[in-house]
C-alpha cells in the first residue's frame, strides 16, 4: 500500500493534519497538488499520457508534469521534484507561478498551484507514471477542451480553461 504522506488542509489552504494519500483520497479531504505546463520555444505544450497503472485517470492525457505536495513540502519545491521525477529534467531557471485553483470536488479536493516554464526537451519519461508524451499546438488543445475530449483529464481541462482566461 502507498504510504505517501500528505498534508490535510482547511478551506484556506492552512495545514491541519497529515495523513496517508489513500486515506485523504478515500475521505475526500482537502490537500495540495502542483501541475506544470511546459511549453517549447515554438509555443507548443507538452502533455503526458498517464500510465494505465495509475489509480486515477490512467490512460488519459494530462499536464506536462503533476503530483501531490508531500507533507512538509512547499508548492515550488514539489513542482521542481515532479518535473525531475516524471520528465527526467532539472529546471535550472525559475518556474513561473500562474494561478492556484481552489480545492473542489471537480479537481479531487486539491488546491492546485499551476506553474509554467519553457523547455524544449528531450525528456526521459518515468515509465511507472507516463505511457507517452507529445507536443501539442495551443489551438488544437483549445479545440479539444471545447469539444470536452474524454481523452483529457478533467483537471487538465479545468486548468486549461483558467489558463485561457489569463492569456486572452
């Protein structure tokens, strides 16, 4: 069983407890996550197709890198760790914080801090996390979101809609 420890947070994102991941998810408790949007110099976005072995959203396309914020960890540190673990790269420049989504049922009761950075790859994909990855044009992603493409995670769709409001 996964013994990953996460912080339980209140409605204001203040830490109130620490619990194993499986308990937090089973009980629907608020917790923290990060998602990173990695663009290349051509303006395309790298998306990952989640491993079929994942307990949530297996086989669906998602943000470039993502994960839970471990207990005692800050959002930014978590984002850097997730990029390294999932994509095999070390970000030597600053991740740009874009926005933070509130913890709602639509996003799995996660406060999600979203970051953006520029990197052209190549990536070394974590085989236990990611089945494949690819670059996508922004217009194509927007069309897929508008069409409610079921091959995309609901969380990614929510993040993309918020991202579009910032860039329009």
